[in-house]
C-alpha cells in the first residue's frame, strides 16, 4: 500500500508538471505580406525556450528566406508549408497569415497534421473532406492532451462506475459541451478564458470529492445532471482551443462539427481504455484499494489548478 501511495504521488507530480508544459506548448508564427510575393515572418510565442531554437519552418519551394524576410516571386506563397520540430517542446505550431488585401488565415501544424497547403491568397481551396479530416484529428489531439478534461471524465467514471447510468452521464456531458462549443465558436456566447479554466478545475475537484462520499448526495443520485451542468463550462474550454486554431470561412460548419466529433472520439477512446483496465484488474485487491488514493490524487491536482488559476485571475 505504501508503494501504491508513492506511485500516486509521483503521478501527481508528473501530471502537474506536464500540465504546466501543456499550457505553453503552442508556438505562434505571424506571416505578413508586405508587397506581392514578399512577406515578413516571426515567432510570437513566449516560452522559456524560444520557438526559433527548436522549430524550423520549411517554406514552399518557390520561396527563399533571408532572416525574417520571405520572397516567393510571382506565384506568391503557394505550396506546402511544414514546421520541423513540432511534437517536442511545442505540441503544435499556429501559423497566422496576414495577406496584402487585409484578409487573415490561421493554420495549425501538429505531429498528425505536419503540413498545410497554401494557395497564394486567403481563398481556402481545401475540400470539405480535407477540412473534416484535419479538424477531426485536431479534436482528438486536443482532448487527449487536455489533462483537465481527461481528469473530469475519470472523475465521472469513479462517481458512476461502469453501468447503464454511465451512458446517460457521458451523453449529458457530450450534449452540454457540444452546445456551448457551437455557441461560443459562432460568437453567440462569449466568456473570458481565465474564469472558465478556473471553473473547469473546480468541477474536477467537486466530482472527485463527491465520488469519495458513500451517502447518496445529489451528484451520486443525478450524475447526468452534474455532468451536463459542468459540461457547459468544459465546452467553453474547448471553444477557447478552437478559437486559437481558427475556423475556415468556407466549410465553417464542417470544421466545427468534425472538431466536436474528434473530441468525442478521443473521449470514447479514454473511456474504452479505462474499461479495459477495469475488466483486467477489478478482481485484484490492489486495484480496489487504489480507488480512494486515486481520487485524492485527482482532487489534489484539481485543487492545485484551482488555486493557480484563481490567483492568476486576481493578479491580473
């Protein structure tokens, strides 16, 4: 049992440090067209390690780069853009292109989407199938790298268990965050990110605490209601990530729908993995004894996030 506690403490330290890294893992690049075929570009993300040290853009073949000046000739910025080094210190690179006519495009490059195709103007000529695949992938990546959302799902699993009520609970969470994700992404609902992130952390702490109770509290009697109410807040968190990625003007609804599908696919993968572990280890005494320490570990992580995010709001 002592070894189990030490293992959970190590897990707590690992996840807390991983989350700190995750919050700063987006590198951002700005590319501005100054004259036909000529661009100024720079990294704008702030981190302990400058993006220019670990990330290297690979421009389309017609383009030549000299320091922060990019010359692409008559064809313009046309072709495939890659960013080498993504997946190490930075999990993604957001590329913002400001065209000469005043229009703007945003692209996200990750290990699963290592390149984007540019067409020399703000016109997005990607087909709906290409956009759908790109945003499904981004949705899966976001949920699997979003430790706070994953810990909330794990807390729900501890609260409800693997039974029929879990279907309604997960469905309620899905319905709620899909609703606020859509409303926020379409500009119909807007809240500042810091309070949203703090509330997400508090939701994890509350559900983990409720899962420790043996008496029939409101959360234990109506877990789907709790999942729905907190899912509304988590949807705003997903919308914040989607705002950073950006939505294409053409096929906006396809991108929004498939990003949400990607989030659900990632969520179901986590639930399926947890069910597999549960089926394999449920009969072992060590697994049964690990439930309470695991919930305390989740609650401690959430408490750390809550304090850190609330202090950030007050300090700002």
